[in-house]
C-alpha cells in the first residue's frame, strides 16, 4: 500500500514534494466541504462571480513567471511550451467566460411551436452542484484551470483531482483561486 505520492522532476528525478495518500475519510470531508461551498457559491450573482474570475486572470498574469517555472519543474516543458500551450490558452478561455458567460447562461425563450400556438418555452440554466475535475499530467495547468473556471462561472463548486505525477500544479491552482477570493 502506498503511504504517500512522491512528485519528482522529470528532468532531474529530484523529489519536489511528497503528498500523503488520501483516505476514504479525506475524500468524504472534501466532498462535504465542496457541497457546503456550493450552497454559498451558487448564490453569488453571475456578475460577481465573473469579477472574481477576472481577478484570477489578472493574478495569473502577475505570477506568470512563477507559473512557467513551476510547469518547467513538474513537467519538464520549455518556457515557450509552458507559455504557448498552457498559460496563454488558459488566459484566453478565462477572458472568453468573462465576456460571454452572461450571454451563454441567460434565460432564453424559444419560438412557439406550430402544435402549441399559444405557448412559449423558455430555458434557464442553474448550477448543478459539485463538479469533479480529473486532470491529466501532460497539460496540468490548462486542463485543470479551464474546466475549473467553466464550472465556477456557472455557479458550481469544484473538486480538482490532478494527476499523481503533477499534484503541485493542483496545489498551486488552489492557492491562486483562494488568493483571487473565490
């Protein structure tokens, strides 16, 4: 049985950090906290959620060199690869949600069908609850943070489970999200 998960640099083999293996109790506690967070976050107006998400984007820009260094350490990517394939797409996606989420999530009415001439149909979007995101090792920043932002913008809470080879990225994302006030 594995007592801990060791994250090692793929370039040097150097130990980055050892993480304790989650127990069933840890997972239950995490889900309980995520459900509590959902009750609060789902009540935050969309405009406020998007303001906070915009703050997250600005934080990423402010800490871009730190993020590049971390990606280089845990994945072995070059600086250019980290920027072009991880950070820039993430920033673009966040900006997209800042600009388009209100339009995407608005209530809309559809045309009345011929069979029901006096009826109108409308669709409303509501947060669903806790979203579990399982992210891969090969694009740990982008393929963690874009789904996190998508779920948060829609009013859901998130549990992020990163790859066992890149857990420091998940830890760093958690730090960023907390620092942004989300």
